[in-house]
């Protein structure tokens, strides 16, 4: 039985999600574990569950089977105080009504595909266009809007394995794609995400997670004072509709140079930089200096007031750094109105629009091959 008796009463009496965006310092006797609760029912009648993972240090991660979304994640500040560090809604209804991919698993293809079209092995495929003229994050009903099957794994490092089979032709993509994503809450206050997929026909795959982070704790203000380092010496310039030009541009001497710690707000409104104008801020893919398939540093984020630090590692070759430019104050969760630049995303991935860019690393997956990547978000404070 995977339910920890220590936390069962909490689940039964503490309500569904609310969720203590601010929790006290850890109980010295706290044990790691995982619990399951109902998150409600979708309008089509599908039941959705919410799993809460705890580690012994006091960190929690709440994950919904709808979209495989990280609904909540806490992390300690410099005083050891665990607080919410993500954007999220109060209920399942809030997610179903429509959110900009808060915390969700993204697929079949993360980021944009130009004009919703690509050709594979001489055959043309057409995808739904849900972002102007382009297809974004898997289309109109991507993995973020699917209910995943869940298998909880209890222990000192509790984990949740989610599986989903994307049918041949779903959202226009070829091949039945069997996907497995495992979230593991580690002892060192790290959330590890392992992705795996296989297909029965040649297809394209680019999986990622779209959590919106704000390290102030409880989302107290925007992220413009967060200090970011990205271990990349090039980025991918885009057109006005955010499609790659096909080139890789050195970051040196530009607002995109995060090779040394840089305050986000320093150049985010630089109207003289055409790429800042095209993105409305930062909404670009950085090509990691080490683009191998080995685990390596991707980025570090530090929030100076709380002292919280988030380190990102991945086996992926690139990361999309997005600064919440399209948040407009129309969504609210946990008593917070999500205004422009109230969060940042670091989406580890392959390059955008790779199916249409012959010079980019391939995202083609064929029968007999296994797509497999890992990303780790580690939290600390100083």
C-alpha cells in the first residue's frame, strides 16, 4: 500500500489542494511518502487525481493526472521556510477552463512548428495551428489536456510514473506514441523528471515540462529581480511570429548573454534589440555550450530577497527561457493575480521547429528506437 499513514489524516481533513502556499519549517520526524486524493471531474466525466509527494526535508510536489501538471511545488528560503514557487490554479476547473500550460507536460512536440506543417520521409503532415499561424506545444489538445494513467512509487524518494498513449494521427502526428514520464522527489530537494517514449511509425517528438517558476515564495511580485545564469554561448533568433530563422547567434555582446549571472530586468525591455522586440522580452531557445546527451548544467536562478536558488540540469541540448510575457492579469490562483512577467519558464528541449530546419538536430523517432531524456530541478538557498 503506497499511502503513508502519517499523512493520511492530513489528506482527508486538509481539503483537496489548498495547499498551504506557506508551510512551516520541517518537522524533524517528517517522513517521505506519497498520497493520492481526488482532484475532481472534467466536464466529459473523466476523474482526475492529485498526488502529493513529500521528502523528509519538508519539500512537497503536487502533481495532477490532468496534463501531468505540477500543480504545486514548495522550496525553502534562506531561513528554511518552505513556500510555493510555482504558478497554479485553485481547482481542476481552473485548469480545464484554460491556462497557458501551467506546470504541464508538453507533447507531442514542445515549442513551435511553423505553419503547423512538416514533411517526414517524403510525406506531408498538417497540425492544428493554435498560436497564430503556427502549432504550439502539441496543438489544440496536446498532452497538457490529456488524462494520464498514474502509478505511485512510495519510498524515501517518492515517485509518480505517468503513462499515456497518443494515438496514430492524434493532433495530426503520425504513429501511436507510448509515453512514460516519471517525477521523483529526491532527498536533496530536487525534482527529477524522466521522459521515455516509443512509436510504431516514424514520428517527431520533443517532450518538456512547462512549469512557471517564481522564487519569491508565494508569488509576491514579478521575476525581474531574479538573477539568471544560462550555460549557453548561442541562442536561436526568431521571426516576429517566433519561428527560428535557422541560424544560431552568439550571445556575446547581446541582451541574451547569461553566461555570467544577469538580472532578468536589466535588458528585457531593450527596444533597440530586434530579438527582444520579436519575443516581447525573452521567449527564445538557448543552445547549450555542452549540447551532448550527458547530464549537465543548464541554468541557475537566484532570487535575492528569499535567497532561493534553483539549478537546472538536463540531458537535452537546449532550453527555452520564457519570462511570462503573455501573462496579462486575467488569471488568478491562490489569491494571486498573474500579471505580466510574474514567472519564468526553463523548458529543456530540442530546438523549436526542428522538423522544418534541416540544420537543427533531428527530433525524428523511429520504431525500435527509444526517446529518453532527463531533467532535474534542484532547490537550495543562500
